[in-house]
């Protein structure tokens, strides 16, 4: 849950995930008060580089949100409102 972490904690978590051989890092579930932010996606992308995917999830409500997160570096989106993202 990136919304509950400091930037330093996000960086450490992403680096540990990378060292462990994970394929993706993920912003959040969206159930802890905040979801994916452009800043968090950009930070995670910077830390993990192009070797890993970044999944943005939580709070993605419309097409504009989705495009912004993809432009910030997300390679996958998790959303419960999929049809709204396509409108």
C-alpha cells in the first residue's frame, strides 16, 4: 500500500522485490484509503527500471486516469471499473 509508505520505504520495497526476482511491483489494492498516484508509479518505474513491470491499481476511475498512469510508467492496470476506462 504505497499510500501508507514513505518514499524511502517505497524505494526499499521495490529494490527488495527486484533483488528477489519479482516480475512486477504494485502500487496498492485501493482498499487502504488511497490508490495509485502518478508520483508513485513514476517513482517505482525509476527504481525498477525496464526490467520489471509496474502495476498501478486502486482509484483508477476513468480513461484519463488510466492514460496518465500508463504515461507515468505503469505497464499494467488493476481496476474494478474497466468499462469506464474505455469510455
